[in-house]
């Protein structure tokens, strides 16, 4: 499993475990701790995706900027 897929899997399992513990009435201390740590898990997942996931879009040409990939510049009528 690739690194970004591993991060997505771990973050999803973390969320599911938190939800199950919440629904089953786990202790407030445990739930508070998991809730407080959830931003760390989320930031790690986002970082892993941005850093290690392959980019499948086309490479920009000289002087070209990011924008709508599904539209031609002529169709936008703003340039």
C-alpha cells in the first residue's frame, strides 16, 4: 500500500473508531482525547496526500496558469 493510501486508511479507521466509541457511550476523557488529536491525524493525512500522491494532471506550458482544466480559455470569455 502506498504512503498516501496508508494515511487515508488510518484516518478513516480513526474516524470510525471515534464514532463507534461515541455511540457506545465511552468515557468523556477518552472521547475528548481522541477529538483533540483528530486535527493532527487530519493534517498528517492531507500532508501525505499532497506530498506523496502522484499528480495525474497535465504539465503546464510556459506562461500558463492553473485554472479550469475542463474548459478552454476561449470559452471562459474573460481573457
